[in-house]
């Protein structure tokens, strides 16, 4: 049980630093991943960026993911081809939904980063951070798309996740750091004493602080 995301982030920062990643860049999954990722980035003296993912729900069954749109210098779309086959649909059937999700991502990026370009991860150790994993569907899409941006290595670092999700995600990453893998897992929030929703304003403030830190170090 973690007291809050700040405590989880501090513990995760030490665990990641102990593995000495080479040329790291930290990528948070907003919103909940940002307060966890911020201490990791500071401990590693690494830039912090966001990795935004929007699920492509099946028409009439929005909880069923047909794929996901993932943010980056060039947006990537990852499809669940088993779902497409099951429904008899093609990638083209989701063109309108993809445009909608890209608009949502662009709006969020402007809100959170105020025009700052994505950090280039090519040739670097990209460390993806979230406050926890439930089913793992979102993070699997993010990791698959991230690989196309040619990082040297992809790490996933989270405070808590179920064993089943860890087993499915492990082949997608070069290193996986998870502080707690409970035998009985109900929900990510159940492993935090305080698990308030992170607001857009909090994300934007955190990213402004990290941009200011990076600029100060470059001077």
C-alpha cells in the first residue's frame, strides 16, 4: 500500500536509478502517471515527456478496444487485429474515430505542454511510467507504438500491477520494473491510501516545472 502517488514515485525513482539506464528519457502516461514519473525524471536528471494514448472503441461497444492512437512526433495507430477479425471490420472503418482521437490528443498536448515539441527518444532509453496497470491494454498499445520511434531500449516502470498483465507486457519491453505484484489484485487505486483524480491543471503545472528545470540545466 502506497500513501499516495508522490510516495510511489519516490520509491520507483530509486528502483529505476539503481538499474542505471543509459541516456534516459521518462515518458508519463497522463494523467495519473505524471506525479509518479516526475520524481523518476528528477532522480535520473532526465527530460520528462508525455505519452498520450486514446482508445479506439468498437461502435456500440466502447469498452471493447479495437485499437488505440498513440501520441508522438508522428502519431501511431495500433490495432487489435483479433477484434477486427471478430467483428468483420477493417482499419478504414475507424478513420473518423482516429481523426477524433487525434484532435483530442492535440488539444491535450496544447493544454499540458503549451506547444512544446515531443522529446526525441531515438537512441535513448525510453522509460514509460504510470501509476499502475490494470488490464494493460492501454500500455501495450503505447509500448508497441513507442518501439516505432527507434529508442535504444524501452523500459516500463510502475508501482503496482497484476501478474497476468506483467506476463503479457514483459515481451514488449527490454526491462520491466514493478514494485508490487499483489497475489490478489482488484484495482490500481486499491493499492493507494490516497488516489485522487489528477487534474489537467496539475499535469500542466508539473510539465511547466520540468520544462523550466531542463532549461535551467541547459544554461
